């Protein structure tokens, strides 16, 4: 069964009302491996020019509602096991004083301790504490089916297009695991808000969570230098935390930290991306058979559940595709883009993002 794609929101969100739509390119062949399999006569280029010119970074697409989860997608660890099943957030009295905490810990700290922390691969969340009730709460946004499934798809024999289990969502639950956050990470009070400010934030979280439905691992830039062109922004746990801080600031909260507020970023570096199309445009068109095969072959390298030998071979193949062939297929807004990769190709950084 193919995954349903939810209806795109017509109402502009986050400045999209000024968006200049892209020049749409659909190519039969792009990468060197694909080009070698195509004759010049099979190089079909269809161009659909929308309004104006392409906006960079490509705006993250919002949707009217969150789609049902396909039963094919399975989580190694259940999503938000102690949170409210309907995603409800408790109501706070306006007389209450709510403390706001910055929470950060290495990814999968519960299983690997500080191992990923040594590479600055961190997970971020926000904590709250009620002065009236003494109750503590944790709020985070993360993958429904773990990071690997959000970064690379599954290739199913019965489905032509790669199959993505890439939803992400907010999780709000009672309690703050002090040891989990503070032992190898950060648990720091940033400020205080009123009960009404908390309730307004909670209403915003519900809307943000219902319309921002998929996780995006990569930030794609033209090069590592300051003020470089950003082609695509990530949409992950830290971005949710930044949006929450900005919302609290707009509501009048004063947030401050005694330490530098750094966050993990995973970059790809490429020349200007080329738009390819969505599933039906690429995998439903006989004329684009070579492109469809090349995309599937690219993602086969990153397939899950490989043996040690296969994984070693896949690493070599990934190096060939990304570094030697300088090619990468990015899935963003339920559409495919071709990235002409350039040095340093991939980079993990731990960089400061100041509080608003």
C-alpha cells in the first residue's frame, strides 16, 4: 500500500505568502551513472516555470492535517510511550509560575551513554515546572520511527517508489528525568512564564504539530563559509526547540542562559539543486525509467538491516556516489531533488544558536 500524502495547506505559513515558486526541472538522466545508460535522444527536459524564481532555502511545506501511519512503518522503540494518547497538554492557572528549562543529551543516551555525545550528536527538548502543583513536564519533537527511517527510505519490491517512514511529532509527558538530561548533557533553567503564556504556547504546539508532519535530517548549503546560500533547512528536534523559544519570546517570556547554547547540525554541501518531481512524476512515467532506477539504486546503498560485509561494501558505494560521482538525491516536501555534491560533502557541527 502506498503512503498517502496529506493535503497541502493553501493558507500561507511562516512567510510563504511572499514565496517565489520554483523553476521545475524534470530530467530522464542526471548523474554520471545514469547518463551513461541514456542516449542523447532520451534526455527529455520539461520545464514548468511558476511565478518568479526559486526561493532558497526551499520553504518547509505545511499540511492541513497529519496522515494516518502506514502499518508497514514500525518503531524499534515506541513513540512517546508515557505521553497523552491524544497529545493533550494540561491547562495551567494564570496565577501559576512556570519555570522553563533547556534540556539536551546525547542521542540514544539511554542505550549508548555519552558515545554519540563525543561527536556532538545531541537531542534537544524543553522542560517545564509548575510552582503551584510541583509537577514537572518534558516536551520534545522527534521521529516516530527512529532517525534512520527518516533519513533514508525502504525499498519495497511491490512498490515502485522508495517508501518513507519519515513522520516526526511532538511528545509532551509528565516528569523530567534529571539524570538522563544532566549526566551527559544539559538541564538549565532559562526563565519563567505565566500560566496564560504556557497555555498560549500549548495551543501553538498543537497547531505546529498537526501541520509540520515530517522529519528532515539534512541542512543543505553551498559551502561551509559564513553567509553562504542555504538550499534546504533541517526540521528536527532542535528546530522545534528553537520555534518554541521564539514563540515564548513573542508571548513576552524573557529567556537567558549562563552557557553558550549550541546545537547539532548535519550538513550536506552542494551546488544549486535541481528539482526532479514527486513519486507519481518520476516513478509513474516510462520516459523517466532511468532516473527512477538511479534513485532506487542510490537509496539501496543506505538500506537498513545489512550484514557487516554488506555494510562495508555499502560504505564504499556511498563514497563512490557522493564523493567521486558528486551526486545525492534529497527527498524534501515529498519531492525529489538532485544535489551536485561538492567538498567537504558532509559535516557534523555543534554550533551556537542564541536564545531569542
